[in-house]
């Protein structure tokens, strides 16, 4: 009897351990499944929101655009704050479109619209883009000063804060970038060259390219400043209540 009782007690103890072990494994599997579902939902939300913004921005800008969110969980932020901390929009640009780097802050989904409470960033034109854009403002062929006053190249002079424009291959003039009433301005340091008056709008191609780019960016983004950098011309962007999509 004593031996059978001992065997019975041992069997019940082993059975209890097996049941407890089974419950532990089930709980772990349930937690793993829950984590997987949350991760999948988070990935899906990020993809859905970024895909919408990328397609819209790429079509407007005419160059590929990438949209990424900050490290904070998108679904959690939307559920608790009805907004996402940051959205980062970048584009490498192309031969005519500047390189874009813009960050939206406190981004929320209002109805069918994605809005950022504020935004800041830059649009940068390199030397080749500046030269190509400047060529659009050259005097028309047949003009008596066409060859002498055409812009053949543009290079940055960072210490002086100027763009150096090669005019007709015979001289360089400094051009100071600035912003007036939200518009980019490019002011030559001199208005004549070798006795020839430089035509008005000589650098209108550059300002026009920047204006077109800004107009293609999300509604609410404006020009706040402009400066010469090693790469070329950097336009500082900002805005309030920006419509990302």
C-alpha cells in the first residue's frame, strides 16, 4: 500500500508539472502571436500612410520621394494622441529638381488629409543644376549681347556668401541670394560688364526653378532663407499647418 500510495502521489505531482508547463507554453505562444499581430499592424499602418504620401509628393515634384516616420510607434501615437511625432520627406532630385529634405512635426490624419502642425527643411541646388537653371534666363539668340551676357556656369563661394556666375566666359560676377516676401532673390553685385548692361532677369531661371519646386511641395511650405553652401545654393524651408496629402 505504501509503495502504491507513493507512486500515486508521484504521478499526481508529475501530472501537475506537465499541466503547469503546458499552460506556460501556451501563454508564451499567445504573447508571441499578439506581438506578431501588433508588429504586422504597425508595419501596415506605416506602409499605408507613407505610400499615400510618397505617391502624391512624387507626382507633384516630378522626382522620386521617400517618406519615413520616426521611431515612435505610429499606431500607439495615433490611438493616444491622434498624431504622429515626425514624418521625414526626402528626394534626391534630378537634373532639374533640387535635392529635398523636409521634416513634418505633429502629423495627424484629419478625415482623408494628412497634416503636419509645422515643417522645416531644405532644398539644395548643386552647381550643375544652377547652371542649367540659369541658362533658362539667358538672352534670346539673336540679341546683340546674347553671347557676352549669357550665364555659362555657377559655382559657390561660401566664405563670401556668394554664387560666382561665369558671364560669357570672360568674367565672373558675384550674386547674393536672399529672400523677400517669401520669394528667392538673386542680386548681382554689378549691373554691367565691359560696358554692356546686364539684362534684367538674368538669373530668373534659378529663381523660377526654386519657385516651381516650392509650389510642388506640400501646401503650406514656404521659403524662409537662402544661403550658399559647398554643394551650391541651399534654400531653407518652413511652414505651419502643412498638408502632406
